[in-house]
């Protein structure tokens, strides 16, 4: 059965509109967080509000798509870092990139606790954590990263960065992160007071984090 020529352009238009809306949403929600509205998104994307709702049934679906896209980007960054000759530099470079995402993207930090159970986000986040695990093991094998760090430690570290940034412009998240990274070095490491979180425990804790505005 052949697809009509009328159907193909409509599908192509819908795909282009969806991509345009996602690009606009990526910028808008990063700037405004959850306060941004669907009419504002339509205006930013240069489409009608009806077009936005045809692509996404509500704002939650738009934000979820943006967050999943962020995680896929971060996972790709972690995978690319594994090609770096210096395992410690590879690890810290990605931590800085991930922290900047938490600090500068209001929607990502605000929505994450409520979005963990959404399939697209859960899958993309799991891929990111698995990529971090491989990077961590490589840095540990080189003797640069303390041996008791696990991938599940990273989201809590980054959550602290997001909270410090949301406390006000006077709070330097860069200083906060630099201090934390120094504490991750193998040299001079002291035993930690408790066992690392499992992924299920991590998810439960992240879901209880405050949602900053």
C-alpha cells in the first residue's frame, strides 16, 4: 500500500514542528524553569499553541522530552571522555559539564526528582550512570580517583551543586564543586563513614530532594 503524497508532507511538517518546539523548549525551560508556559513556548518556537499541543499533550511531556535529551547528551559526553588519555582529566571534565547542566538549566534541576519514573528519562539516566561507572573504574585503575567512589555518588554530588546555585548568585557553585572534586582524589583519601547507595536508594533519595524555584 502506497502512502499518499499528502500524508508524507504532513508527517514531515509535524516532525519539523516537534524539533522546533523541542529546541525552543530547551532554551525556554533552562531560562525560566517550570514557570514557563505553553503559550510562551509556542511564541519562542514560532508556532501556534495548537501546534504545540498536537506535538505534546501537556507541559510535563515537553519537559520530560527535554530532560531525556539532556541525559542522552550527557551520556554521549561521558562516552567520549573515555577516549581521553588521562583518566582523571576525563572524569573531572565530565563532572564539570554535568555540574554546569545542573547549575545553569533550571528545569533540569527542578524537574528531576519528579521525573525519575518516566520511561524515557529512566532509560537515558541509567545509560548515563553506566557510562559514569566505566569512567570511574578507569580513573580508579589509574590510581587517581579514590577507590570507594561509585557512579551513584555522582548524582548526589551534582544535586548539591544545583542547590548551591539556586541559593542565590552570591553562592559560587564552581567553588563548591572544586572543593568536592579535590575530595575525590585518591591521594590523602580517608575511609568514608557509610556504604555507597544502591541505585534504588539513590532514586528514592533524589525523589525526596527539594524542588528549587
